[in-house]
């Protein structure tokens, strides 16, 4: 059984984005692991394992336009099913 079920990935396009601030916000406010928040001040790639992907989407949408959103159920994937 996985502790965090959903692999959540997306891009944030905006202005004056700060990957360190975004990473810190995730660490302080969300439960999960495998956090990746990389990019520059106009585009950030997010990768995060969590049980509450909707909270990630809600927060990221406050930072700019979000797109290329992928949320996959890793437990289903481990069973060979579509995520």
C-alpha cells in the first residue's frame, strides 16, 4: 500500500515565480513526498506525490496559469491498470 496515492504533475506559467517559495509552501502546507518544483520566474514544473491533488491544483492556480496537468493513481499503475 502506498502512503501517497496520486502522482500530481503540472506546469505553472506566471510572472515573478519563485521555485524556492513554492517548494517551501508545499513542505509547510501539504502532506506528500517526491517534491520537484523547478523552473524560472515565468515557468515552474511541479511533481508531487499526495493524497490530496486538488489542494495542489488550487494553490498552484493562485500563482498563474496551470496546464499540462497529470494526476495518476500510482496504486492502479502498480497493478498494471491505467493510472
